[in-house]
């Protein structure tokens, strides 16, 4: 599966939309405050949000740092704007 976003793409994020499994979300890295991540929500449980990248071999995600606390969620991606020259 190809990543849903490419370097240089911009996204529109809705900060109050409740994400569902399969949605792309923006969140703060649980171990590096101030670092934003764009990941796909796989599931939510008592431990937090389990997120994974669309390109697993190149992604640092919940498989490395575990579930993300819900208060680190910045919003749900609702639109993608490709970099200039891309479809």
C-alpha cells in the first residue's frame, strides 16, 4: 500500500472531529513534545490511541512507542492538498 501522503502535501485538520479507525490523524509524539506526527488510527482502547504509518518499514508509530494518550490528539485530517505538480 502506498502512503496516503507525500512529502510536501498539506492537510486540513478538524480539531474536534472524533476519529474512527482508518482515519488519518495528527498528534503530538508521546515521547518528543512539540513533534507532530501524521498517522492512521488503527484502534482506540483503554490504553490510548493505537496509530500506524501507511509505510510500515519506514514508520515510527505505536509499534515502537505504544498507545498514544488521547490528550496528544491534535485533530482528524479531513482534506489533503497535494504538493504542486502532483495529482
